[in-house]
């Protein structure tokens, strides 16, 4: 059986059909076979034109972080052999560039770093029509986010990268966004951020 999935690269999105080798295969039970079935090129090279990709199976769309345009490119893969750009989201009103994107039940969550990257960033939510729903503040430089399987929470890893002079070095953290009111009804009070400063001088058990 073949399963379509996507991989994002610096300059293009490649769509592949993958077939897993049977676990009883005597040769190599961990290998897979990939065959390219479609390509979308952003036209950029070594400029972050297609860095992170999220797939929405309900709409058969890919949401692609485009660091060069400070936006999110939206591709239709209704025909995986011919990916087509069908829209884009401008993220500049919400900060600098997007660092990650995740989709669950056609709700799109985008992690956007601050123009001053050492300041707190935001997570911005959109619906399937690319309409803005809400945004909340998280930690500095939110670098990755994901929905929990039940879609109740969005977990955000905040990298906290220092500035070039290392005169400001924000603490890395993890933000938890509670979606019990839905993405449209989200409030800042629905966000909790866990920092790790308390462990700076702690003795950690190397066996755990």
C-alpha cells in the first residue's frame, strides 16, 4: 500500500508516495521506498522559501512556511502530481517571520517570532478559509508547535535564542495553549508558559 506524504525543503516542496517494507522482510524491516510524484517550487534558493510544511487531510492542502515573504503559502494537493498555490497568509501584521505551522481539524496554528527576536512571540490561529481567528503571546522565538491528538491543547517550544551580541539571552520555555473555548474564543489567560530557570543549579539524575 502506498501513502502520500510531504517533505519541505529550502526551495521547494516535494510530494512522495512511500511504501513501507513488510516487517517480516528478511532484508531490512526498517526501510521504505519513496517515489516522487509531484513538486512545487517557491522560486527561492537558500532563502527559507519552503521550510516547514503541515498537511490538512480534510482540505488536501499544504501550509508552507515562507521565511522570505514572512508569510504562509497555501498549496492544493487535490492532484498530488501537480501541487498548486491557491493562497497565502501575510504574517507581517503579527510579527516577523513564521517559524512553524500545524493544522488540526482545518484550524491552522502558526508560530511567529517577534520583530525583536528576543522578545515574546505569538501563535496565530486561522480557519480553513484563511480567516484570522485569534492570537496569543508565548515565549521568545517560538520555534515549533503541535496540536495534541485530541486537539484540546497546542504545545509550543520557545527556543529563546540570544541576540548576536549575546547581551540578551531569553530563557527557553514551553507554552501550553488551552483550546477549550475554541480557537476563535481564545484568550491570553488560556496560555501557560513553563520556564526552566529553577533547574539551572539543580542536580539531575543521569539515570532518568
